[in-house]
C-alpha cells in the first residue's frame, strides 16, 4: 500500500514518521487519492461506500460521545498509518480533526502540553476550536501516560 505524499493537501508527518491526512468531508477531494482507512468524526455516520472506515459519533464543536470509542479508532489509525494511507475527517476539517490529530501527535511522541501548538503549526492554524477540546486532549494524554500508546 502507498503512503501519503506530503504535497497532498492536509498531510501531516508525525514525529514517528507516520503520515496522516486531515481534512473536512465538505471539502472537495480534488486529485488527492482516497485513503486506505479513515476515521470520520461526525454526528452521523457518513456512510461512505467502498471505503474502510471507523465512525466516531462526535458532533460539531463538542467532544466524542465515547472517549473509549474515539481512542480505539485513533489507536487503529495510528497503527495503520505505518503502512497505509489514513485519513482523519470531520465536517470542516479543523476542530474535531485537529483534536484527533493532537492525540495522534501525542501517540507519536509530542509532549501533551505541546500537542495543540504542534498541530496548529503542522496542519491548520485553527485546529482545536474549543476549550473543551483542549481539556479533552489533556485528559486523554493523562490516560495514555505510562501506557503503550503506539
């Protein structure tokens, strides 16, 4: 399977070398190839035909309905990004996607206190849109502390 090209829109290379593409489902895909696996962070299942994905119920400007489900999907995305094209997407591609990418950054070695700034510098300047999302990242990071997050 192929890896993402860094020139493809929204592709972020994590500190551990894995590449993940962040995007919004409302954005046109253009010439960017489809992912091998995706995590969709939406209030409703986007029901994307012909694509392997995990849907995490996560409404706009909110937190995931289930942290456990979100972490399971993000762990799978992190693992699969080593050898596959993995995409993380919400509606617009900034808040929920940036929050998820912050967790992936922590799984890849970014210090929890630096994760939001790292994602804003490497992905989208408005990534992680709410205080609650920032607090959730900190809570998730604390739950990952001491555990095998890779």
